[in-house]
């Protein structure tokens, strides 16, 4: 039986494909997005204070390395097999090295409903994973040159709305602790799944709008949009296992690795690689990978991780 939040996503996709007039007002969608990011950050921040710094630093370095590696793998596939122009190949590759907050939110709700435990500082790793792929993607597209707008790129990467809200939520949760957040718990924690359901309703509508681009650009993006997250999930799973994460934490890192950005990376690419066609990236990440992950990937990656731990006795 599908989780109700996924049914909201399917409702949005169906309404979009049928060209319904259903839309969330832009202000409502912005508010829902902000609440979702803050809720994830607050939950992670509470647990962040309990973690030893040395262990967190090691995990952060490893995740940064993974975030830099994945676009380096994706780029030659897109460039030489997909025959995309250099800028487009680099832009799409950057999307697949970064992470989707919405996919993490769905996975978190899925894990919680099945009482699957995972490391609560995952939002910290989520924030870390947003950044390296953007920098690698820019370098792949442009190389190192004097005319790079480093200040503008850094501002977009580190001070974009998503990162500010996520990191801000982490810091507030870390500083206030569970007792200090009691007064805001009903909004950010108790209503989390309702907020997520509204967010996914709009995401379904946006996803449906990308299907037309997939028709125009052939089957390669569909194939890549499924094959790349499958490969990335194995990389994330192997890294989680090597870091000694719990089975749930290892599965969650696999999900983060398999997800593809459609918020932070497009904004950064728009500034640094304006010649790249954003429709191609969004058609793959939002039109293929996001629905694949939320409908099929999350339970699949968890099953793969369970099998790994069963085979290794971990």
C-alpha cells in the first residue's frame, strides 16, 4: 500500500498530465518549501549536538569526496554516449552529484512509518552534499579562468535559500535542544507529513510539466535518469558501510547519493554556466529521477542495503 504522501505526488502528476487548473499559489509553495527545510534542519540539529566532532568531520569529508566523484563519472557518459554539448553535460552531471531535499524528506517519512532507525545527523550530511558537485560541474563546463564569477557563485552556493534554511535549522536545533523547541514542535514536527504532502502535490504538477521535454530529447535521458541513481546508490551504500553507519543510515546515504538536485544546482548553473539548457537537466532530474526514487528507489535501496548487511553479517 502506497504511503499517502506518495499518493499526493501521483495526484499532482495526474492532474498535470490532464492539464488541470490545479496549482499551489506561489506564496504557498514557497512557505511549504521553507517549512520543510526548517523542519529537516531542526530535527537534525537536535541530534547534531550529541555527535562527536571527529566522527562527523570524517563523514563530512567522505561525503564531500563522493559528491565530487559522482559528476566526474556522469560527465563522460553524458558527453560521449549522450553526445551532449560540454556545458549541458557538465550541468546535468552536477545535478546528479548533488542532492534532493524532497527525496530525503520522503525517505525520512518512509523510514519513520516503518520504524527504521537511521543516524539523525543525516541532515548535516545532506547540507554538505549540496555543494561539491556544483563546483565540479562549473569546472567541467568552463575550466579555471580569470572571468569566473567566483563571488557570485559562492553567494549562490552558500547563501542560496535552501542551504540557509537547512543550515539555519540545524544551528537552531543544535542550540535550542528538544526542550527549547517545544513551543514550535506542533508546526515543524507534528505537521511534517502534511507539509510534505502539499509539497509533493506541487512537485507532481511540476514533474508532469517536464514530460514534454523528455519526448523531444529522446530515450537517453530516461535511461540515464534511472541508471545513474542506481549506480550512485551503490556508491553511497558502499561508503555508508565503510563508515560504519547503521543499516538505516547506510540506506539513507544510498538514497542521498541516488537523488538529483533540482533547486540548488539549477540556480548556480544559471549564474556560472548560462549557455547550458536547464530544461535538459530538469527533465532528467525532476521528470525521471525524482519520481523513480520516490516510487521505486527508496524501498529498493533499503532492500539492497538490508541484503548487504545480511550477506556480510554487519
